[in-house]
């Protein structure tokens, strides 16, 4: 939302950005920490919503006071904002009821939206929102609500109209791979349950911010100088109440419904704040050096129409957190030397374009959407990935994560997709040669047999025939043709070469002719 109408917009944008980053990570094979991160983002949305509700209520109270003081000028607008409140509350409750419906479907009748058990479930949300058409009904409800808000906005205020359209947008996403998914499919299909619930909390937050935009727009139409408000409220608006350690906390402190002809004096800790140019707001700025919650207090000294200085105290708090990061190997919890190991790297709240990574014992190549390819060099030496981020124009190190580097395991030799046991002579003669592969290995790693020996016992003597390559030679085939039931065939001295350039000697395999 635009900061002109919605003071909490920067915080809202930060939380929304975290939601987008986490949603992108769902396309990767990452562990449950991503689901836990969604729980945190959902909690932040609900805190932001509570703050929005409280601030919106203060505006409604101001409308009520204005209507009592001057019904002729304010009563009509007060009735309009009460309609906004009713429709906003109705849509908000409707979304909450859908959240409860989904969670109870997944976790049972005692399911709790604030304590979801089936966070990783991929079915129930899609079943209810797509198959049962609740998503389509929600889309229509949002569209109806959006239309009702825009009808209250002056048509010349294109900025506010564009802001409402953007935050309550229900248009279908762009076509992808020849298909055009619906709005509801793009929001509720294929995502874990916790991600869907977080998205719905975001929509609830967008509703409260759109509500705030419109009622503040309507409030601006009241001539504040015509009324004697019985309560003035000190306001503190920060870019974010969640700050990375080492960054700067910044907030605007101002008095609502002020007379622009009177300049207030704003103090924090006895120090007068500098005023923001063009605004009746003081700028409070301090380095966030210590981790944890920080509370600060102050007061606004304001001269009322009678010339008396009135003090309006305020307090506010924000939280300073250590930088967090995520490095998620998308195949296994180790790197293999000689292979391109895919990983995803992200820093919540930081764009991928502002993240810089480096590695020891190997190279790392960037790919799209936070994906990287790691190529370790030495086996047994850890590869350490270090993450830095561009924050406020400065490159700052966020943290590092070590990974073990292992040798790609040896493959196993196969004939007729067997490594041992019984085999008929006809089945044996139908094979072209010997293959080698690693069973249950997550990487695309090929091995080529370069030589092997076929041997068996004839009249008490061992007869063996060697060949180069992975195909049976004619001599080896002639040897196999003389086999009888009960005879045993050995394939040994098997040498293979892998895609990583290494040469391996594999154990012998044997078969009994049936």
C-alpha cells in the first residue's frame, strides 16, 4: 500500500517480501525449516493486522467525535466509514472462517489455526478451495469489496485507486507453458497447508490496509480546524519493527489530526527530534547494536487553540534480531567431489539479487531464483559457503555454513540387471555385456565399463577370457555357450570410468547356470 495513506506499509512490504521468498523456496527440496519460517511470517502478519485494527479504530473514533461535534459536516462521512468497517469486518471474518475450515479438515475437529499440525499437507487446501469452489467464492467476495472501496474514492485520486487495485488484485497470473491458471489455482493449489494459511493471512492484512487507506482518505475530507477533538493520539511509524543487527532503526513520530500551522516539539529521552521536511513529524534514528526488544519513550509538546502547551506521551518498541540465512542442499546433506551439487540460498527479507556467496574448497556458480551449483574439489576437506548481503548500500556478511565433501560411491556391476544368483544360458547369451551404476543415487552420475574378465571351470581347470570395453567378446560368448546347468560363471577384474574422471576397480560378480 502507499505510505501516503498507510503508515504501516514498509513493514507490510517486508513481511510480504518474506512470504514471496519462502514461497519460491517451496519449489525446492528443502527441509522443514522453511515450513517453520512460514509460521513466523504468518505470526508477523497477524501482529501487523492487530496493529492495523487498533489504528483503524482510532480513525473511526475520530469520525464519531467529529460527527458529534458537527453533524452537518461529518455525519454523512461517518455513515460511509461505518459501511467500510462493516464490509471490511465481514470479509475479514469470512477469510478466517475459510482458514478454520481448512485446518479442521486437515487436523480434525479440534484443529487450531494458531497451532497447525499438518503444516506440510498438500491436499486439503486444494480440495476445499479449488474442488469445492471456496476459492472462487473468495475471489468474488474480494472483487465486490474492492469495488465498494473504489466507489468511495475521488476519481482524481488515481494513486489510491491503483493502490487498492494492486493490493486486492484477483486477476489470473500470466500464461505459463501454454496454460493460464485461475487466480484461485495460483494461490491455493500445490502449496503446503501452512503456506496457504499464511497467504490467507496476507489477504486479511491487505484488507485491513485497504480499509485504512480509504477511511484515512475520507477523514482528510473533514476540515480538522472546524472541530475540537477531545483526544489527540501520538503516532509512531517505523519502516520496520524487525531490524537486522548492525542495521539502523528508523521511525517517524507524529501527532494525528494536527494543525499544520502549529509545529509540535517532539522529544525522545530528553532529546528533541529533527523534523522531517514538509511534515509535522520528528525523525527518530538510532543504530541497532544489541539483539532483543528495545523500547523507547518520549512526548510531543503541542500548543492547543487556547495557547496552552499540552504534553502527549508515547512509547514504542522494536525488535533487533541477529541476521538469519538459509542454505539448503537440494539433493543430500553432503557435497560430492567432481559433481555439480545444486543448492538454494536465501536470506529472508533480502532480494536474491542483493545476496553474494563464496565458497572454500571448490567453486559456486549462480543460477536462477537463488539456485547455485557447487563443485567441490578435495574429498575430506569441508566446503564452507559464506553468505553476504547488500544492506543499506553496504555489503555485510550474514553467516556461513560448512558441508562435508565425500567421494562419489563406487558403482555396482550388472548383467541382465542382476549382480548375482541364477541365470539361464539363453538369458546370458542374450546380453550385450556388463553395465555399472550406483543404486539409489540422487545424482546423474554415469560409469562406463572399460574392461573385464569372464571365467569358468572346464574339466577342473579355470578358463578365462579378457576384453576391453563393456561388450562381451566373441571368445567370451564361445566360453558361455559351453556352460551347462550347475556350472558357475565369474565376471571379474571389472574396471570402470566415471563422469567425474575417476577409474574404479569393482568386485567380481558370479552366476550359477540353471
